[in-house]
C-alpha cells in the first residue's frame, strides 16, 4: 500500500429530491488553485477508519449525525499528488454514499479554515451537475451519481480522475 501524505474521507450526501450537498471552496490566487464545489468531508486522523472519519466530518460540517457503519462500503476514491502543508505528497480521498430524506445544514462546527474558505453550500440537483456545472470535484461525479441513484453499487470502489486541491 502506498504511503499517503494525506487521507481524506468524504460523503456523497443525497436527499430525497435527488440533490447532492456541495460546499463552495474558495480558490487561492497565490497557488493558482481555482474555486470549486466539493463534498462534505476532510482529513482522516491516524487512528480513524475511513467510515469513522467520514461520519465525524459529516457531523462537523453539516450537523448530521451518522454512525460509521450506516455509511456502508466505499463507492469511489481519487488518488494523486498535490501540495499539502508546503510539501508535495500522495493524496487519497475516499467517498461514501449516504441518503437522507431532508437535512438542514448546520455549519456551526466549522473550523476557522472552513469558515474562511467554505462559507457557501448548496443542494445541487444531480441533473444540473450532469448538464455541465463547472468546478465540481471529484471529476466524473455527475456520471457516478447518475449510476448510484439508479441503484447501482460497485463491487469495488470506482477510481475517479484526480483533480488536485
């Protein structure tokens, strides 16, 4: 198994209206990193399982409490090199699927970094993502969500194209 500089767990949170929750992460002109829309989630602590980190991040970023076991198996991942803490390293993002009937997002547990960089969130209709919304991470998210909403579950996590940042 490769040695990772950062491992993250993220959640594809889908509501009953077939909308996915995304946060608008501001770009960074100094590094040339563009603004983008990302799923809830973040870095894994050394002792955490992928599902445990996803459940913790979901609560911290959205206020939604979910048991790690309720997230089920990984459905996708991305892997590639990027700059983290001033050092280039291998990054892996693991994605879980979770469905809710409805949820009012509570960002009161955001870190200072998240408050500065992810102040906006939106429930995106999956059909709008499929129609070419720009700046969505991970790449190929619309196609994956279309398949997942149709009931498909991968036997192994799907590798999505890497987009740094």
